[in-house]
C-alpha cells in the first residue's frame, strides 16, 4: 500500500472518529508540549538570581516607555471594535461602549485562551444591552479578526521582505525563500485591496453575511492592524537587553511570528509557545536578561490589562444590578390598584430599560 493511501486512511479515521475540532485541540496540545520541552532544555540551568539581577539593572525609562507603548497598543485595540461596528452598520453604539468591549474582550481572551469564544462571550454580554444579537457579535468578531490578519500580513510581508534573515531565525528557511514569502504576502494584500475596491464584496450566505470594507476603508483597517502590532513590537524592543544590538524591523518580524505561533496554539497568553519562539530566535542575548524582558512584557500586556478588565466588567455588572433593583423598586412604588403599571412584571420593566439603547442609545444606556 502506498504512503499516500495510508495517509488518506489515517486522515479519514481521524476526521470521522476524532473530528476536526478534536484534531485542532490535539494539535494545540502537541505545540504546547513541544514548546515546553524547548523551554526546559533552554532554561533548566537558568538561575532565578540571574533573572532578578537582570530586572534590577533595567533602565526605568525604558520600562516606563514599554508600559506606555503597551497602553497605546490597547487603545488601538478599541478601534478594532469601533471599525467593525461601523462596517456592519451599527452606528448607534458609541465609542465608549466599543472601547469597553474591545479592551475587555481582548485582555480576557488573551489570558484565558481560545480568544474567538472567550472574547465573543464578553462582547455579547456588553453589546446585547445595545440591541445587538449573537449574529451581530459574530460579525464584529469576523471583521475584527480580519483587521488583525490584514495587519499581520502587512507587517510580516514588509518585514520579511526587508529582513528575511529575521524570519530564518524562526522558521529555519533560507533567506531567499523567506523573501519570496514576504513578497507573496504583500502581493496577496495588494490583490485583496484591489478586489474589494472594484465592487461590493459579501462574505457569508443567507441571513449571515458581511459586506467587506471597500478600498479606502480597507486601507484604514490595515492601518489599525499595523499600528497595533507596531506598538506591541516597539514595547518589546524597549524591554529588550541593550546588548547585543538588534534592529527594530528584525525584532518586529520575530515578535509578530512568535505572537502568531502563540495565538495558533490557543494556550492562554501563548504561554510557553511565544516565549520559546523568542528564545530560539534570539540566542545571541543573555538568557537571564531575555527572560526578564519577557516577564515584564507579560506583566504589562497580559496581567495588568486582565486585572483592569475584570475590575471594569465587575463594576459594570454591579451597576446593572443596582439599576435593575432601582427599576424594580420604582415599579413596586408605582404599582397601585388603579395604576396601569401595576400589572407590568418587574422583569419586563427591567428588560425594557436594558434594551432601551436600541431605541434611544444616547439617553438611557447602561452598557
């Protein structure tokens, strides 16, 4: 029996018995396990004192700059949702709500893992108070995801074309091959922008479809993705050891590639995968100093936003609960025998208030 036939039977067996979702889960576990082995081999002889000494020697100005760049990157993330809402025609949702949904969904999704599901759940909780349904939230997730990938294609395409050896440090392919990959990515991006510029393009079918942004709007979309990734890479650059020197473009290519590997693994925060990719691609740096830089980046990009988003979501839920109790109390006081409100259930009154933004978004919103 040929190798091709055996591979076909194995694939059929896995697809029928395990399922595509199960295969994805197994693949994620395999990537995480491989990253864990790599990390152990690289760091098993690293002393904790080496890391603490490296952190103590960090220039406070560079650390502050890294923190501010991460904060700017999270500000950019709010534009993902803002742009997506305008794309699907939900202009009545104000920026402050889009900012809350974008910030909380990404900061929680980054830490919990499986961003599509966790981030989508957070978005639904926030946007449902403004009359958006599950299909609307799915469209927002799609457009926001498209923004992310277009930005990645642009940054990696340009970066790999200019510095193909940086990609070689990660994928081990010859620089010439990586440069061709970078040029192909830029050509695909240009082709996509041309395609959506020529005529309206719809993705989906039946009741679920999204009209893709046209040419100029797509350029804005690409710009949002580029700005987000550039700010994140710049934050990592500020936290890196001062010696030996590495140019910003090369680090950006390595950083974005490592981020994508961590994203593909579905591990919470890309834990292990992102770190292993950077350690493998940057062997010229002292391991203690590089681990210290990674710890600071994780603190700024994952832990601090996660704690802040949980606080914001908790405060929002508390305000909704207090508003519901106040509405119930008002309904009870107004429920006299001759009052027409006396026959209105409290739940209906509360639901009317929560869904009010759909009718008058600027006046009665609690989301």
